[in-house]
C-alpha cells in the first residue's frame, strides 16, 4: 500500500484553508440562529401595524359612510376642501403603513401581499378623489373645465 506524504508547508496550508472554511461555516450557522431581540421587534411592529390598520379602516368607514348619497353640487368650496384634506390625511396614513411594512421585511410582504397591493391602489384612488374635490372647490379650475367641456361638445 502506498502512502502519501506531504511536506510540512503544504500540510500547514491545507490546515489553514480548512480552518478558514470551518470558521466561515460556524459564522454562517450562527447567523441562522434566532435573534430574540429581533423577533420581539418584528412582533411588536406587527401588532403596531395591526392597530394602525384597524384605526385606518374605522376612519375610512366613517368618512365613506358620511359621503354616501351626498349631493356635492350643494357643498361650498370650504366643505369640499375639508373633505379633500380628510382624504389626504387618510392617504398619508396609508402611505405610512406601506412604508412601515416595507421596513418590516419580506416576510410581512409575503403574508400581506394582496392586502398591501389593494391598500396602495386605494391610496392612489383616494388621492385622486381628493384632487378632484379640490379642483371642484377652485373656481378658476371649474371655469377652465367648463370651457373645455363646451369646446369638446
């Protein structure tokens, strides 16, 4: 049986490489252990977001129920601007929630994916409604729209 002999310098180098690779494996496996502080932060932030969502839903529901079956043609410019400001406040809160969820990480986006897409669409839609209300409250904008409609007709 033949034996393989290595010079000491080559053996030392092999040991160093093996040692470096072992340290790398050890470091990576430590990274995969659960950091309880981080888990606590994620749980805390998740509950905080849950309460923000619940508050947002209640505010939206009150606002929408208050606007259903209203005749906006009878509203003053101040009333239209007030409703637009309330809508913008809700949109700002929606955007804050979306930002908080992005900071929470990919796991939360995985679990809430469809809800977050709907929330983002809803924020855009509500922002558009607020812009329309502000345009209706602005006499100059209303006059320009009337002129545009007359020219199209």
